[in-house]
């Protein structure tokens, strides 16, 4: 993992204030190129899962790289269109939404991915085979680094169970639905490429039931390293294995199918930095706390997923190492890291959280009436402010005073 230099991060903190999210566009491009290289031997398309980071400037940059877009809400679809993605380059995979949201996606002309038999029946009854769709299956495969981000197991709300195939076939036959694709997504932070290959075997078996199929979508979940020694998804090996599997499938069936992926964290996690300022050093009988001017209202992953983020004191990078617990300024437990070794931290020092590009700002809130941080994009060596820091008036923007 290569990171931006400390002095550059300090300069950005001084220029734009803290807390501050910084995104390095060059890292996004590097990750996208890795995907293209790894899957060069198979007909693959990559749909950036914009739920990871949806700032309009990030979307425009990803579009400029040639990627497509994966959306989970109709507003993400609209953001994608505004960013310049054409409808054929947008995949809409909602969950537990009203049928009217599916209809709106159809009107906008995007690829529709349906994961509910009720919605499938409604769509087929109203539109028949006039509009091609994709079906999201639940393959009953346990995959993902945390139960909260595992989406393909038997108790998941996502997808239609593979054991309900006969029901799906009856709906397709009775309504004339045009099934252009089948989809699965087992979760995030998948280290073992065999999880994808196991899912692909399931998808190949399902494909025999849909003669007009054009693609198989394997979702994503590529693991990226958050700390030294992390095992990550071997993208090169996965690309080789997927290419071999699709070539064998073509030899056996005579069918040529595309493979689609939906990388989110893989593209933007490593590009992101959250810079915070140390407010206080608090010594207790058992612990030395570093209290910073942020909290889980800005980066919820450590509290929500027990996620690890590398933290560094960029103001005193050569100071003696000490053990600290890094916490935020929220009125709930908002511990970023317990017993973490850091170069000596002084009040006023800047700390940086690495790998903060995915599900950082995107999951932020105004809890405790705290203000959301600014966002900066580094592009071609220049820093661009792409979201201003909240001001007090933003807390009241949509409130209506009646008293």
C-alpha cells in the first residue's frame, strides 16, 4: 500500500481544516486498471458500486475511466445519469422497494435487477417481455468478512432463493419475462477466490434455465488490505479462473456470456484519508485516550463493523511510540482504536485514518448536531474542494419551525 506523504496531508489539513476527507483520484485509476488487467481474458464489465462513495465528482471521474455504475436506490440512478453515465451503463439493484421505484428505473432505461418474486410477478404482469431484466439469486453461500456484510447466506434478505427456481420459472413462463441476466452477491471482504468460483458454478447451473441469457453478474466483495499482513482477494488469480470457467462453459454449451462485477470498496477504499485534529489527551487510571474532533458520525465502520483502520500521527511521525486509545467527541462510545501504538500524540496534532474512501463520508451523519466534514479530491496534483464543510444553518435547512 502506498500512501500520500505526511507533509502533504498536513498541508491539506491546514488549508481546508479538519475533520477532512481526502481522495486521491490516481489511486482509483490504479485500482480500475488492476481489474481490467486481471479480467482481460474474459468479456467482463465493471459496475462501480456507488453506495461506497457517491460524491458527484467521484462518479464523474469513475465514468471517465470507462466503468459502468451499480446503484441500489433510484436517487443513485439519477446521480449516475447526472454524472454522465448512459442508461445502458447503469445497473439498478434495489432491495425491499416499492414497485413504483422499479417502474421509475424502467422509464429511465437502466438495467433492472429484481430480487423479489412479488416484484417479478408485478413486472411480468405489467410489461411481459418488453423490457429485459436481471434476477438476483441468493446462492446460499456464506461469504464476507463480517455477518453484517454477508448477503448470500440462508437468512439474508437479499435475492431470491435458488430453491425457488421452479416458482420463478412459472412466473417467467406465464408472463413472458425476458431474462437477460442472473446475479448473485455473497458479501464484502471475501478473501478466498473459491467463494466466487463456487457461486459461478451455481450461476452456470441456473443459466441452463434461461435461454435468452446474456450475462452473469457475480457481484463483488473483493477484499482490500486495511493493515499490514491482511490477506486480500487475489484478483489476478480470480481473473484467470473466471476466464477458464467461461471458456469451458462456452465449449460445453456453445453460449457466449459476459461476466459483470460490482466493485465498490475495491475502487475507492485506498484512495481515501480522514484527517482529524487531537483535541485532548486524557489520562485515566488504566488508559491514555486521544480525543479527536470527529466520531462515528464521520467514520462509523470501527463501531459498526469492528473494522480496523490504520491510524498515524502525521504531525509527529518520529516521536517516541506510546500506546493510546483513540476516541471521538460523541456522547456515545465512539472508539476508533483500542490500545493502538502511535508516535507520541500531543494536543493539536493531526491524525490520519487510512483506507477511509469507502463507507466513510457516505455513512456519515449529523448525530449530536455535529457538522459533516469537507471533502477534497486530489486530481493531477491539484487539490479541489468537492464538498464544503457543513455550517450551522445546514442543521436547520429542512426543518420547519411551527412554534
